[in-house]
C-alpha cells in the first residue's frame, strides 16, 4: 500500500462509517420501538356502517401501548391512502374527516400503560353513499424526543362497508324535523297575523254624525 492509498483510506473510512451509521440507526431504532410502542389491531373492518349524518361509534377500539419508562404524548389522525396501496375490493374514502377519534386527538399515555382509542364515523346521510366499501388509514403518532432520529407512527388500516339502504332517521333527527316544522308554522302564523292587522288598519273608517234635537 502506497502512502497515497493510506491517506485515502484514512479520509474515506470515517465518512463511510458515519454514512453507514446514519442509514442503520433509524432502522434499528424502529425495530426497537416496535416492542416499546405498539398499536393493535393492525386492521379493522367496519360492516354495516350507517350513513346517519351524525356521529356513530364503532365497536372495536384501538389499543395503544407505551412500554417506555416515561410518559409519551400520542396524536391520532386519519388520512386517505394512496390508490396503489388500497386493499383489493375497496376504494379510498372520499373524505378522511368522516373518521375521527371520539375524544381528544392528542393525549398522554403514562409509562408502562396503555390507552383505548374510540373511533367514530360521521358519514353524511346521502343516498349515493350506501353500499360503499372504503379504506381509511388511522395514524397513531408518538411525539418524538429531541434525541430520537425519527418520528414513530404506526398505522391502522380501517375498511368501512356502508349499509345497502339509508337507515331510518334517529329519534334526535325526528325531534329536529318536528322543531323545524313547528318554527316554520309559527313564523307563517305570525306573518299572517301582522299582515291582517296592517290590512285592517288600512281600511277607511265610517264618519259618524250626531243630530241635535231642537
């Protein structure tokens, strides 16, 4: 080995080692965190989801485990998956905002503890949304500390199958309809009363004369 070759080795060896460490560190970190921060189940299928036009909670809850020795802040979000990564037989959900956590979207999980995440649907009450099969992704992101190389964010695949027909209006919806009808009738009645009063005032009155007897 010549002296020039030796110098080249001394220069490029640290650079190569640093590059390798940068590439391996995130992968190793992710593998380690799979045992510390876990989310289950990996996928959920919701059948007979009703397009109610109001919130509807699904039965299955997402379990988020934090086996770290410190508390961690977790954020829940939803996203429309790419079409080339959709489960066969499903299509991307038209609006990811139809799926959301029932409680706060961000919360703290204490050390060596877990949280149950309730997911709700609020699908508009539209006839064209019946008989659909959608997929949406629910991301569970753990807030990273300054010394952590990456943000750890497991994802739950959620498949949603809506009912073949619109469900009957709920009791709350019926009350709302009756309330709207009642208010409309009251407005019409008040309008007719005001109109009749004004019309009555607009008619010319009859003059009354008195005769004096003499």
